[in-house]
C-alpha cells in the first residue's frame, strides 16, 4: 500500500501537521470527508493497529452528542461508527511502510517524522 496520511482538511491540527511534514515526504493525502474511508482501507488499518477502538476518536462531537461514552461499545460498534461517519476516526492516521501511526500526540508525530526520514 502507498504511504498515506488520512486527515480532515477542515481540521486545524491536521493542517498544522501537514505543514510540518518534510517537503520530501512522498505521501498520498486522503481527505476523509471528501473521500470516505472504504471497508478495505479500514480493514487494513485494523490489521495494523490491532483494534477498531484504537482507530476510534472519543473526542468527536458526535461521540458526545450520541452519548456513546455511556454505552458498552464492541469492536463491531467501533467499526460500524467509523464507516458511518468520518468524524469517528482518530486523525490524522499515517500509514508508512506498513506501520500505522494514529493521532496527533507529540510522541506519535516524532515517530512519524522518524519514519518519514527512513523512507
């Protein structure tokens, strides 16, 4: 699979991260709002991350408005919600050389930058 960043173009954090990427980074940019994640893409992410919950954003407005934190969500639930609405995927998600990096923590972004140096 091509090295890819899954992001939301309207997300300020995603835009800042994209600006900080090295110009030499050879990434496919995938805006998850304009081009929703496919079942195949999600399954690949799941195979790399080990769970749908790891890919799921509990910071999403919909998570709060749907009161999902008070429900016992299963892996199937996480999968279903991610496929139903782009806001439920943690972002950005980088896939670089068949390794996955989920979210925007400082530690994660340091790992992304290191991985991009080795491409």
